[in-house]
C-alpha cells in the first residue's frame, strides 16, 4: 500500500515536493537531499504529516 507524502525543506520550512512511499517497508519518516527553489540550493527535505 503506497501513501502520498509531502516533503518539507528543513531550512526555510517550505513544502516543496509531493511523492509516494510504501509505509510497510519504510515506516519511519523519510529524509532526502533535494533542491529547494526558495533557498536556491540543495537542502535536506523531511517528510511531514
């Protein structure tokens, strides 16, 4: 079962990305380094509720 999640930039707190993840295989929160267009650099993005 895949669920829709939102990724939030940890520096500016903007919600930039929507993606899908499998809660069965990855039960904890996701952290990915992605490009933030507001910071104009690669930052850590964390899954929000």
